[in-house]
């Protein structure tokens, strides 16, 4: 049974009707460019074929009744006219926040019955929260004929996560979920939200490996890293690290603590690597892309200090296997989660076997291997009707 048929069946069971629609929004994996988005920098994500599905029907009143079928088989209810945070059923806050700010944007809509399910590994760093937020906004836009661009949908979803949920994430996760394109990665400039697609070489597969080390962004040191970056930028006389280059960083090094210097060094060098990786994809230069992904991981490990021994073992093991025929690095906010690999399709079985044989012996944990492909976001068709925004 597919997730789409599962949410439809669950909807029938609880609401005794066929849902008016089933919509979906993908998760994402970031090929390179971590902790750059909230520094107004560059990222290179792809939307992947793991996401959030919502079966929905409109209601005449302002009530939202919903079931998160991955969590519980019971109906959760709230009123659109009185949206308040729930400290117990915290999953509901992603839905509530998305609808709160969709309403605040001027959109007019009533309530709905919803069944929500997904296949994104929770806590793995593939952005299940952004997928849920974008899926909720898209679902209500479809139910109530609300016209909104993918960029605005992403910004509303980001605001929900920043201000209602309390995680100071950048806009990358929500934007790639909304506007991903099949078989492509997206170079996104988080300063001005310009973006450009580039195809992923046909000979490479996207492989995501869940390390089994779970993390929670709000409760982790993610917010601390953001504050450190803001402090480093201010010491350098800039509003964000986007406008600090290597020369300016060197000029201000004596004013920065060793920790702040390393945080800034990662962000500035990561921006350079991300733009170079986009060009390497365009040129089908896998060897250069491999080296850039390697440098990115080492920077996240040594300068930004967000990796873990388990993640490092996975990255090093796979890097020795594929060499410059592909790339591998940690991905996401860090402190656990996932490794992303671009693996030659001819080596998929070898890499999978290697991980399964060695990882559990070394760490005592089971790693889950997902072969992915880049897929479309739900707002892409709207975006295609306008010109694709090209980066200079």
C-alpha cells in the first residue's frame, strides 16, 4: 500500500468520506552548503522522493480536525480563530504555525479534515518539518483556490518554524520543498532568493544514509551556531557573513575568539565551495565535486564542530571506497542525522554492502540506506509559468 492510498483509507475510517484531495511535499537533501542559509549564503539542495502526504477535505466552520497517522490513531482538533502552541502534541505546532501565517498573509479559508503521513525518517536531517509545513500550505491553497507563489509559501513556512515552533532555520528547506525540480539540484542564493537549477549527472545516484544518531534541532546547538555566526559578522562590521570574504576575515581575526573565527571560516569557505560545486555539476566534473564535498565535510567537522564520530566513520569509509568517482559528506544541521553521497550507479550495491557490514560493527548502530532521486515540489508548476530565475 502506498502512502497516498494509506492516508485515503485512514481518512475514510475516521471521517467516513472520501477525501477531496491528496497532496504531497517532498523532503530534501543538501548536496553541499550547510549552515550557510541563515548567513544569507549559498546552498545546493535537491528535493527527494520522500515526503509528507495529506488527505484533506474542506469544512464549513473554522475547525481543523487532523490525524498524524505516523504518531497516533486519534483526532486532534483546533480552532483557526484561536491558534495556540501545544507543548504536549508538539507535532501539531508545525501545522498550526503554517496556517497561522497563511491567514496572516491575507488568505481566506475555513477549516478542514486532514490525515497526515510521511516516509521521511524522523530526526535524520532530511527536513520532515519543512515538508510538513509546505504540504499544509499547499493543501489549503488547493482546497480554497488560494494563489501563492512557491517563494512566498516557503517564506510563510519558514516564519512558522522560526516564530511559532522556535527553530531559527534558514529558508532553504522550505524553498526546495516547494520548488524542487526532478533530476536537478538547485543553487539557491539565500540573500535574495534567486535560484538556478542544474542537472545531476545521469551516472550518479543520490544515496542518503541515516546514521541512526537522532537529533532535535530546537534542542541542539543549532541556535547557538547561528548566534555565533551573527556575532562574528558584527565584529567584522557586517550584518551577515555573506558579505565577509577571506580577506576581511583575516583582517579581523585578532578581534575574534578562536571559536568565532572557525565558525566564520566555515561559512565563508562553504559559500565558495557551494558555488564551485554548482559549476562542477554543470561541467559534469565529478572529480572536482568529490573534492569539494570532502572539504565541506572536514570544515563542518573541524571548524563548525557539528559532526559526530559515527558520521565521520561513514563518510571516511565511503570516501575510501568511491574516491573521486563520487562525493560524500554529512548533511543537515549536524549532531547526528544523515550522510549524503553521490555514488556511481555501478557501485551502489558495493557501497550499500560496505555500510551494512562495517557500520554496526564499529558503532553498534544500524544505518539505513536510501537510494533517492530528485523530484518536483508542489509549487513548481506555478513557478514554471514565470521565467526561471538565473543566478549570475
